C-alpha cells in the first residue's frame, strides 16, 4: 500500500499537478487598484481581531481597477464586505475588492490588470466610502504590502 501511495505521489509530481505557484512567480500585467488613494487603515490586528486587508480612501464612486490579470470568481454581496469582487490570478494569488458602490464585472469574466471592475462605496461594514483591498494565498489573508508598495503605488518585485 505504501508503494502505491508513493507511485501516485511521484506521478503527480511528474505531471505538474502538485506544483505550487507562488505569488512571487507572477509576471503578468499590473495596475494600482485605486490611483491617488491613501491608506487609512493597515493590515493587522485591531480591537482584538484581524483586519485582513488595507483600506484605501479617495472619493466616493471612484474607479477601482484590477491589480493583476485574472478571473472573477465572485461578484456580489457578502456580509461585512458589502459589494465584493474576488479575482483569482494565474499564480494562485487572490485579490478582494470590497465595500463597492457598484460592481462592474461578473463571475467567470477574465480581466486584465487595469480594467475598471467597480466603484468605491460604503456597503457592508464600512464607516466611510473606501476600498478594502485584500490579498490571499491558499485562502489565507496575507499583508497586501508584501506585494504592493502603497506609498509609491508600485508593485514589489
């Protein structure tokens, strides 16, 4: 039985099915999600719970752009997020764009970096119109500053 599992494992490795794509491997398009915005709340713990993204503030109903090329896997309402767009990228990274006044994309749609996907808003659990931007790997929230320099609005290499 051990030999069977070993053979299956080797077959998966050789076929590439078990290969893990790390976000650092991404070589596709890039666009800052909310040009001209300033960070109003960082990733990290506040009031004893994890704030799983970064809040960016500009003006109400400002254009939100896809940060990277990918596929929309969710576009709709989701509890505290309000109107939410989730995009999965070819390298396994997933980005969340929340509190939108209006989503402009649909589930299953492929988007290029720089495509307008929504407008900023105050839906869900939000005290002011803004973009809540999250990055996730394998379903776990990661600090977006790992991938993006928000001060200079550039992608980290």
